[in-house]
C-alpha cells in the first residue's frame, strides 16, 4: 500500500481510536467473553458468541487502523502557500456549464466528507485540480459525464473546521 496523505488532526484521531480500541475496548470485551464462557455450555451461550463476534470486529478494525497509521503521510497544509491547488487547499470553482459556484477542500481519504465538500485527494475532481491556480480552467471526466470548471479562488481552511462528522470515543466502541 502506498502512503496515505492526511492532516495532523486526522492522524491524531486515528491514533486515538487505535489506542482506545487496544487499551480499553478490547480488554473490556475480552473480559465479557471470559465471564460468558464461565457460565457453562458455549454452544448456546448468546453472550459468549456476541463477545466473540465483537472481538473479531475489534481485531479487524485494529488491523486496518494500524495499516493506515503505518502508511500515513502527515501533511500540515497550513505550511503551504496555496497559490496552487494542493493537499488541504480549499477551492472555489465555477461550473462552466451552469455558472454555479462549488466549494471543495482536498483532504485524505479518511477525512473526506463529499457531502460537505471535503473530497479525497484521490478523487477524479481533486486529481484534475491539483497544481492549478486561480483563473485556470480544467475538465474532469466523471463516471457519467465530463464537466468543465474554472478555479475562482484557492486558499487554506483547516480541514477539521469544515468537518461535520468527527468521530468521538463513544463512536469508536462496538455496541
């Protein structure tokens, strides 16, 4: 797997979830499994099977998070000028067919919220914008159509100020 760009806050959130699952959630569920196993016959013990299933989900998530942490490329977009579109750039574009303004911020895949304008650096639209400056025009081939845009402005806004769906510790747990 190649490196995965992400912001400092995105990396910190991954590490926080990893530590929570490893140090708190997994031991708690392992204890639940032991308590359920002590109740006798495991073949019809719903609590035992539920805990066993939770542990399997936790282990899969830990494996995934560990891989993402190891492959992360931490980028602090606040250190860049953003005269040209790059990771962390907030871009105002004009759809040349409709004259509608659209706003996008380029971020890591785990930080993306396309419905809120946070698009992955790997998306076709982001790839088409990278390296472009204010006033540049570009085309992007989407699955069902081709669109043409003009870049109206490029600036920096912190990705986590734009995010609407930031996971918290309660959402890290498997219920």
